[in-house]
């Protein structure tokens, strides 16, 4: 279902919860807090479920889904909010990608 993706964190409006993958506990506390705020505010604003996940190349993707019967989910708003996050949080997201590529994928290490 997740096509070999590694979930960093996510939030669900339906479950009223935030999930943070414990494999990333070494990230600074401030980064984890910022990710939590980002995810929770997103789901509060547009609804649904937001996941931040790494694909097999180490790119961080923001994935949104909603329940089919959720008539309050703002599909257009979710696309706009993702673009806003990608612009406003570009430095943070790029830093997390770099962290993942170095510490999880081993890129940049001398052989």
C-alpha cells in the first residue's frame, strides 16, 4: 500500500492523533515539534490524513488522503496548503531529506 515508503510522521483528523516514527528520534526536539505543529494544523484546517513520507530515493513527500464519505474534507484546500507548506518550509523539508539520505540511505559516506 505504501510502496516501500518510510513514514516520518503524520496526523489524522479522524483519529485526532499525531504519529511520529520512533526511528527518527535523533532529530532535534525543535524539528519534531515543528513537524507536529505542521501536521496537526494541516488536518485541522483541511481535514483528512496527512503523512510525511520518504520515497525510495529519499525524497520527502506530503501525502494526503480522506475517507470517501468525508464531505467536509477540502480537497482543493489540501492541494493549496501542501504548496504553501512546500514553499514556506522548504529549508526544513530539504534539511530533513538530507538527514534521511545521509543517516538512512548512507549517501555521501566514504566507501
